[in-house]
């Protein structure tokens, strides 16, 4: 199964609207101060649990960039009474899966398990040990650092990775969002066991924790489960805020030489907060510009009309502080200038005229009409619970989504886009660059 | 494409409220409907039994190119309009091409399913295939190949491996096609492909979700029923002759880390009731790579620290020959030869000592659980039905399959390792990393905006 017609779109604004009754989110805090978000559903004999901490790469010291990621990684490689080997085996013995999540804001774990008492208790017991009593074994740390460094070195041969990293550094400057999530070869090399222990002690605390639970258990069982996960952690304090992102005054342009047959474009600036008064105008407006797949202007202009790219898109990624707005595409080297200029022209035209009424209607129809598919599985609902919990969004956030989408006007979009997307402030990174003839 | 998916998760569905209804229309089109009322949503998938395995040399990639062209308009529905109408209904849609099939899907609110069926029936019979649209879209497909393959060393390794493992069978050709074939493809190649394979008697409609089966059958009859059946071209088996001796292939590409991949010819699932080796091979893959403490990761990555990654995979559900594959990325300071030896040693250890009861029970526990987990995805449930059907298997036999997996014994796992993972049937592929050539582009570094 290899060739999709189009790459999966970046659906980073993908928190969903509602039309469905029945997503009844129960919320409480454990005695230790962990916040819990629970949807009870008994249709399938299974349970999904995720835990998140404000312990992402934005918490990294610059000189030890990669510490937050490595800490999370090592936590599941030996904890409490469980040897490294035991962790995966105990999970597998009951058919449970352990997963993880990591970005600039969040670090966390997910467990999917059968909901029977024996299965879920064994899986949760292992997860509890991972959170509370990671061993951070020195030999395992040495091995994992070597693996991380090898991965970083391999990534540094890739045009998409190089471009994304340079773009992130350019738009965030000295803000912690500039740090590469996985760190750098030189900074990972410096991380030692004490760093991991200190990072874990400072960040993996009950008051810095949100727990999402979805599936086949009762409220009382969910309360017991959450308390078991939180009880091994010190209460701690809520995390210090991430500093605000300073706006970019004047964007720069970089061309990074590369051997690849395609150029990769990254263009944009810090654009959207998780809780942002312009969230809906920017989300709906971006559907028309570059978020709506074959409905989007970028795809129509660059892929459909000119055949210049397989994937061309724009997105806003909402984060605790201003997350990125980015336009991206990949095109054959000899078409670089044409494609980049076309993307730029579409953006500028959009900032001039905004969406047509027909485009706006199409966007709303898709977003509102597609709502049921956003919460049609336990896994998807868990993801929403986790976001609502971590970012402390209102519990009725999903319920108010559709009306907020419906309320967006052309003027709202024009105003919000013009305020956020000043073209002169945008950074542009091109990996590869224009060539007169194809590379060999 | 470096990793094969571990496919134990293709197990049975036994959810109490699921029911399956099947009918074959007079024109030969199969319709399979699975009700699942967990959400007010429906999935429609149209599967054509035509994939890259049905292509000819010189026009490789045409199955996938036609997939792209299916969105480029019919006599009634102009180019781009298919996607626009589905999007306006709140739907999500896409398509995929594999070696064995090409499939088109939409996910919609349940009361909008009819739109998808109507549009799919239209493009089954009335595609435009204009030369203008083709000329643009073939450029898009070449960009896709550059993105997925040309600039991806692991994908090039996989391409080289397949072209070596198979000498006669068409699985040797990449699904997306060779670049030179794409450059020389003509709209008539796409038209010819459409004429050959896009017929109701070569298609299966799978619908899953909160639907009324009688209603879906009526729509299927209404929209697909009028399309005439056609004689399908004869399919030649093109069986791969037995391999007698190890094969080697080296792929050089700009990269940092080498990769070693081993592929052995293996049987595919032909009769779910009487076969046993394919099930034992699946369990073997689970023993090697079913979880983070399974043998390959535990031994090569954690204990010996020879590799940064190691994996194994086997997929027995296919129209053509199957493979059992393992691969690994050597750790700094270790050679591909050392890692190859270590991979083979893990297999030799199973052949010599067998596998433990506890180890086997652990793999089976995962199979059991995956049987439940897969019910969380409507799309995946429909996908399994489509894959089994196009592979020529009865999807109802997935219940059998689950029972057979549970019955696999340690001795059977040892036996299939001994029987199939032998050097005479092995192909070894190595990615030989080359230094990056970073000649500056015309404009070099830096500068301010000049747009």
C-alpha cells in the first residue's frame, strides 16, 4: 500500500466541531492535583489512557537541547521493579500497547489495553512505574544517546528535516521554540544521568500532569486508575510559563544547498496561540488558502494548474505560545523559482482579497459537515481529551466549535490574516534551490 | 518502505452488533456491507483488482497514474469537481494504489453516503482522460516519485531489493513506476489501462458504518447496476522460478547510515482453512519483532548494541508471492557484515533451540488484543475486507485465520524458520551511504526577501 494520491494533510488545527450529542466529558482532579478528563464508553472492551506533562522541548536548557526528549524516552526503559526488558513484555503479555508523544509543549505516554481488570491493571501498573520511578540506568543512557545521535546525523542528510529545522530556528530566534525537539548532536552528547534525574524531578509532578481516559470502565474505576498514576508523583507546582514569542520584524531568506532532486520550501512566521481570539477566522481562512486539500488555492494554483508539486499546503499550528504558520511545497529543482513565486503570489492575493463567499461556504461546509468523523473512534476522542486537558480548554470546547466556525465572516478572515501574516515578516527557507537543468 | 508492517493485526472481528451482507450484482460487481453503529458515519471503498502487478514493461506506474486521473473529470463531472462535491458534503476522500489493487474511498456522515456511490459509479464508466489534464498530472506524479523515492535512500534500497528478489514476477517493479517510464508515458497508456480494468466485474464495493444494508444495496444497484460487464484480459501467473543461491544488491545513495535488508521467498496464504505455514510465519515475525523486547531489538539493539534499529515482517495476504523480511541499521563502528551475521544468528537460534511457550503466548496475546483494537477504526475494518477480497481470499475466513494463529505451536515456528529462511532463497540488500554533494545552488546562501 504505497502511493496515496496526496500526502496526508497537516491537520494541526484539527480539534473538532460538534454536532454529535453524547461526548460527555467528565472532569476532576486527583488528591495530588492531577487533572483528569474522562469519557465513559462501553461499546468495545478496551481502554485508552494518556498522560501529558508540560515537559516538552521548550523546557530544554539550550546547552543541553534534547534533554526533555531523552528523559521521556529513558523513562520507559526501566522503572521501579521493572527491568528494561520487563516493560515491553508485561505490556505485550496482556496485549497492551505503550506509545508516546513529544513536542515543544507536551511530553507524554499513551496506553491502549483491553479493559478487563487483569489486563488494564497490569498495563497501568507498568505505566505508573514509568512515571514515578524511572531508573535512568547509565548503560542504557549511553546506548540511547548513541542511537539518538545516529538518528540526528541521518536526519541531517534529509532536505525536509534540514529545512524544517532552519525554518524553526529562523522564526523563533532565541525563544525556546527554536530548539530542535530531539536536540543536536553536540548537546545530546553532553547530557548525563543527573540531568535526566533533575529534569524528571522538576517536571513529572502531579500538578503538571493531565490524564485523559477513554473507554470501557466506570467513573469509580477511572478515579482509581488516575489516582494510581498520580500517587507516585510529588504534587509539585504548576510549571513556569513559556515566555511569549517576540514578533519577527523583518524576515530573511536562506537557501541551503542540497543534492536532492527537489527543492523544499518553508515560508512563514509565528502565527497562532492555542487559545487565540482569532483561532476560528485563521483556521477557516487557512482552509481556503492551503489547508483544504484540493479545495485550497495553493493546491489549485501549484499542483492542479501547473503540475509543479505533489504536496503543497499551509497550516497554523496552535501552541501554548505562538505556534508556526507555514507554507510548504516540494518541486523539481529547475522549477524552484516558479513554484516559490507562485506560492508567494497566492498568499499576497489572499491577503488582498480574502476568500470569496463561495470559498468560505465550501470551507464551512467541509469543516462542519466533517465533524462526526473527527470523533468516530476511541482513539480520536482520546486525542481531543488530551488537548482539552493539557491546554485547559473549556469542557464545552467541542460543543461550541460548530457555531464558532459558522460565525466566521470574510471580513473576520481578512482582518485576522492581515494582522498575523505580514509578508515582510516572513522567513523563507529553501533547501536545494533553483537549477537550470535537473541534477544528475 | 524500509519497514514492512507487522500484520498480525489482521485478525477477526467478532463485535456482536456487526453484521455483514454481501451480494453480487448482475454485472459481476461485488458489494459487501458491514454495519457498525458506533458513530453516525459511513465509509465507502471501491476496490479494483488491478495494481502494478498487472502492468507491462515500458508503462510501469500506469495503475497509479490512472488513480490520479480518476479525479480529473468525467463527461458530467468536470475535473476537480469530484473532490469539491465530497468536501462540500463534509467528506474525506483519497485513493491508493498497491501491487495488487487500486482503491478509492470516502468517509462521510451516514446520510451522505449516496453521493459517494453516485460519483464512484460515474467515474467507473465515464472518465474523460483528456490529454491536457494528463500532461499536468504526469508532472505531479513525477514530483511524487522524486519525493517518495528519488530523494529517499531507504526507498531506493527497497526498490533495488524488490528488483533483485523477483526476476520474473512483476512484483519486481515499483508501484509508482520507473522514472523513465513516467517520462515516456502517454495518455493512451492511461486510456488503455482504464479500458482493460475499470469494469464492474473487476470491482468490489465495500461499505462500512451506520447504514441500512438494504438501502445501500438499492443504491449500488441503481448506480453501478447499469454499467456493463466487460471481458477482462487474461491474467498470466508469471510465477517466479525457484531461486537457487543467495543474491546480493548494493544501492549507493547520499545518506549517513547504512542499512541491511534480508528477504526470503515465503508462501502466501492460499487456503485459510488448510494452510498452516503462513500462520507460523506471522507468529515468527512476532517472535522476532512483535514488541520492544522481542528478539531482534532485545538482542541486536539492546544487548549486543550492534544496531540502532532492527525489524522483521511478513505479510501473507497478497495476489502474488510473499516474502519474509528482516532489516537493521548498523550502530556506529559496526559493519553491515557484522549486523547481517547477527540477524542470521537470531534466526539460526530459533532453528536450533525453538521458541518458548511464554514467548509464543505473548505474541498470541497481542493477536487477541489487536482483534479488539481494530474494531475502533471503521476505515480499517472496510480495508481488511477489501484486501482479502482482492487477494482472492474469502474475508469470512478471517475468523478461521484467528483460530489458526492461536493453534500455532513452538515446533511449527521452528519448522518454518528452518524451511524458508535458507540462504538459497535469500536476497541481501545493502544501502551503501555516500557523502552528501552540496554544490551551492545558483543564488547561494542568504540575502533578504526579493519576491
